[in-house]
C-alpha cells in the first residue's frame, strides 16, 4: 500500500475543488463529521470491542547475580535438590516414574543434549526460529524446567526429575530476549503440543490481562483430555507503572488450569516472591533450587520452577493410571495436597503443598470433570469431544556464558504481574465518556449544517 502524502494526511483541499467554489469539499467534510458522529454513537451504545494485547512482556529483571559455583566434580548438584526429600520422591518412585507420559514444555526451547536430558527430549517445534526444532535453548529457562520434570535417574549425578522416565515435548515460544509479544504464539504452541501427544502441559510463563485466543487453546487442551499447569508469577522485579506486584498471572488464572505458587525451602512458608491470589491451586518448592542449563548448572528461584514439579506429579499419576481422565488427575492433586496456611484453600497456598506420594496412593473419589473448570465457555466440553482444531514469563538471564562450574542466582521475573480487575457494575466510565463524545459530535454536526445552509442560501 502506498504511503500517504503529507497533503493526504492533513486532508488538504485539492486545487480543483477550491476552483469550483469548494461546494463538493464542504459536503465531503460534512459527511466525514456525520460519519464520526455515527461512529461515536456505535461506540457509546454498542458492545465493547475485544482487544488482544500485543505489548511485549518484559522479563529477566534482577537476573545475573553470581552465586557460589556448583561443584560438578563432587556432584553437589544432586545434594542441592532439596525438593527430592521435601516431596519424598524416593517413596513416590516405588509407584510410578512417569514412563509412557509426554509432557509439553512451552518455553524457551530445551537443550536436548544436556547430560541430564539426553534421550529424554522428543522432536519439537520452534515458533520463534523457523529453522529450529525446539531442541536448543538460547535462554536456559526451558532446559531448567525440563530437567526438573524429566532429568535422568540412571546415575547419581546431575539433576534428576520428579518424573524421570517421562518424555519432554519442547515448544519454543520465547525469543533470545526471553519475551513473547503476543499470546497467539503461546496458543499456537499449546494446540500443536496437544495434537502431538502431550498429556500434560507446563506453562512457566505469563502476562497481564487475558487472551481469548489462549483461552480457546486451553479449552482445546481440556477437551483433548490434557492436564494444564501454569505458574502464578513472581513479584520480584516485575512491577511497572501499569503492572503492580499483585494478581496471579494469565494463563494461570484461566479456570481449569492448575495455578502453582512457590514454597520456601523450610517447607512451610511461602516464598517471598510468589504472587498470590484466589486462583492459586497448589504450591511447590520455588527457591534455592539448582537447575540444568546449556553447558552446566545454575541456581534458580521462582514459581516458574515450582510449576514443573506439579506437572511432573501429574505425569506420575498418568503413568500409573494411563486411562485416568484429566479431570480426575487434577482432582487427585488438589485433594491430596498438604494443607498450608489457613485451613482449606487460601489465596497464598491454594490447597497446600503438592504431595506426589499421596497423589499416587490415596483413595480419592472419582469426579465427573475438572473441579477447577467452573466456567467452561458455551459449546466447549470440559473433557468430552474436542472442538475442531484451529489455527508470559519467566526466563532467566545471566551476565556470564553458560559453563559447567558457574551458577547464577536467577530471579524468575518474567512476564507482567497484573490483577484480574474487579467485576464492573453499572455503566463503565468509558461508556459515559463515549456518550459524551457522541453528544458533542451531534452538536458539532448541527452547527456545521447550519453554517453550511447559511453559506449556500
């Protein structure tokens, strides 16, 4: 399309029109003003438009602080995995190890050839680099998440995952700056993962507001009997003028998604950076964690690394009971969680600390569907027939190149943390403003008509 000239932009009167007395030009101006009045009326009294946010999501604030090196020779990596004891995984592995379950990690890609992930990563998808396949990770975040889920358990070294025999399906949606500009890319990745065999999906990412496109993709996953887990978000380093440090991230807020908050190393208190809210479902270890990254290991913290522990627990359940519907998997996780904070579900801990052993052994009543999916959209089944297939975040940054001996303390401050605003009652302010604009436009149009009539009479 040709670039408009300055005259076109400023709506100057063509010379030919001026020579004809300007009558046609006056009618043109009049029609434009009347059209503006009509448009204002439609805005004032018509339905509010649905707008998809395309604002970039800033990430990585507070990252790159150097910590004590990880001594891989003495293999303190495994010793630093305090979540193994906190979640009693040695006992859980007597019942299930995740075999036969594919977990999609929608993130920054995955280093498929990391020592802890060799042979664990399936061919994936790269929605950032058309030449990629999701099996490389320029950021390192997706690799850390994946190793927490499916790190190999065939030797006593390195990071071992909670579901060490599960497989990772990598889907890259975050660029080299640890950002995604539009929820559409996440929605595409989610649908692709569901269509390529994922039974559990981990979304350690998030953003402000909501997305109807991503919401539809999540409902598609539910309809395909897939369990979806997302992090509640991290307060540290995420606040801006428009995004306060409160409110569970989206898509964790989406009904039906297991929203995971972060627990402190003492196993009792909430990690100080964990965003809280009524949508919180469960918590998992979130700080003083050691994570795999391309070339070695680093120290990480954030709800981004709590979420994969719950995703791995879902994989353990689905491995033990392959025919168990996704709704029952979700129910089993929330019914067996160890209560923390106020009795019952609360905004900080949700139902409590995830408990893999209880989730694999407790007698839990069956449910007809996902107990968290309280508001399914019209026409979309919760876990029934799938609709026709259609078309965050947290990522660590570091000031040093990945290597086998340096660990970075990573503030997982990816994405925007914004509250899901309170329900509006009465007539919104925007509607009153539109009505006022309509009235002003109508008055202006009436004055214009009178002047035009006086000029031509």
